[in-house]
């Protein structure tokens, strides 16, 4: 095995490791951004009445 082929394998492993680290970093950033976005969303207004529910009642028999 020549020196250049050994270095080529090491460079390939280093690239793979770097790509995995970049992917993990990107996923962590996207997750953090999604959490912030979800926290900024307004909670649903449970106390507000429905705009037209219960106004007209059909009592035909």
C-alpha cells in the first residue's frame, strides 16, 4: 500500500466525519429554530365563542 493511498483513505474518513458533524449541527440548529417558532405561536383562544354556533336552532318535528 502506498503512502498516497493511505492518505486518501484518511482524507475520505475525515470528509465523512466532517459531513456528519455538519449534518448534526444543521439538524440541531433547525430543531432549535422550530422550537422557537412553536413557542412564538399564539395559543388557541379557548374562551372565545364560535361566531355563529347556537344562533339559530331548527326545532321542526
